[in-house]
C-alpha cells in the first residue's frame, strides 16, 4: 500500500534515513515498540482472565497500544530506501494477476458454500480482487484510468452496504452511549496518525534539500496512490517539523480502514461495559484480536522499519515487497484487512451485549445488588 509522488512534480522533502531518529538510537525505538507490545499483551491476558478487573486490562491494552504506536512511528521514520530495483520485482504483475483471480474465485466459492443468501459478499470480494489486480491488468498501471477512481470509491460503498444490511440497527444500539463513541473516536485518531506516517503521506522528521532549509511551503501536485493519480496538497512546516501531503484518495482510504477499526473498537468497549449485565459470550476477544492485527497489517510498510532495525541493508527485499506500488502485497493486505474487520464487526453484532439497549442494563445490575 505504497504512495509515490508524480515524477514530474517530485517533492522537495525527502524521507529521513540514518542510524538515529532525532538523536534517538534505532535500538531504543525497537525496544520501545516491544515494550508496548508486551504491555498490550498483558492487558489482553488480563481481559481474558478473571483475576484482574476488566478496566485494568483495558487500560493496559490502551497504554500498550499508544507506546507501540509511538515506537512504530519512530521506526517508520528511519526507513532507508534502496537505490536499485532487484530483478525479481518483474514478477509482481504475474503475482498480482494470480492473487486477484484466487480472491475472486475464493469469494464466489466460500460465499456460495456458507452464505448463499448473501450475494453482496461476492460483490465485495470481486471489488477487492479488482483492487489487487488493477495495477497489473490495466495499461500503464491504470494510473489515469476512470475505472480506478470508481474502484477506490466503490470498495468503501460496498463495505458500507454490507454493514448497513447486516447490522446497522445493532451498531446504532451498541454505539449509542458516550463511552463507546469516545473509544471509537480515539481509535480512529490513533489509526489515522499511524496510517499517515506508515504509508508515507506524513513525516515528523523529514530531511530537506539545502535550497529550502528553514523555509515552509504549501503547494499542490499529483500523487500516485491509491491506484490512480490524485490531486494533493503538499506541505512542509519546519517549526514542527512536519511534512506530507493530503489527497482525496488517502482521505477515502483512511475513512474506510479507520472507520472499520473505530467500529470494532467501539463494539469492544460496548461489550466490556455490558459485562455482567448479559450472558454475553464475550465475542470481544475475537473483535479485539481482529482490530489489533489488521490495524498493523493494513499499515504493513511499518514492518520494513522494524525489520530494517534488525537486519539493516539485508531488509531491502521487504522494502520492495511493501513499498513498491506494483507489489501485490499492499493490495492483498488491504483486502485481508477489509474482510477481517468487516467480518469481525458483523460477528460482534450477534453478541447480546451489543443488542441490549442501555436502559435495560440497569435492571440485571440492580437485581444482582438486591
């Protein structure tokens, strides 16, 4: 899921590279990330067991997520771009095409087998297959083809249709309280920041060319990705420092993935809040796992920063797998993230905790204290 600037209007701010990030050694950023993961895992274990209060586990999970996010952003910022393209990248179009065919046929077979009454799942699968195969099947990677714009807009609309038909009333009930809404907003904000840095659309430690040192600017240009060329506003604020760009395509992608992550996070908060008031099967664990895993997967370029810390230049194959716009990895990870997050939200909608109105929770709680 890589983004690139139009070569005709190459940006003046380039990615940071080196052995430190703002004076911080790479190994320290890696250690910070691992510490955050350890705290998050501890919170997860506390949530699964009965030895610790649910709020303690949720707090540990949230703190671990924030620390992990900070470490990963640092690692992403110190990615070193290889100078030469390896020969094996010429196979990317073939892999793209094969992966798209497999996803399309797999969607048809699985939906026909398990949910024959829901053909909308097949439609979503076909759209995701088109997303994966688009760069390989279209002339000139389809960077200027109208179908690319329709596809970028069609996938979020298909996801919205699936969620609306399969759980809209439940989602409204589950997210009606202030706590669930607050958790959803925080999750969306954290994801948006991480996505922007991981995908290369924002940098908090940019290297600048000598001719613009100390100068800020805001300008417009074209960027490639997702799928096609988009008009973008590029900016550089040296006082922060902050550099990056915003395009309609990236806004659509952040809204899609961030919205799914936020929806799942809100459902988890709802399930935690209703614990004890219902006979909930605690589907929150599956929801939580899906949200956390895919939040990292859909920002897969961050993996290159982590691997680069451990293996240095030997990690360049990972760079080309995740950062090359023609690589199938980005499309496959996007499709997997959409499927898992959407499926997780729909499964969670069957949890009694999400279906129970807020005004009915007080009754079981009062009976337990009587």
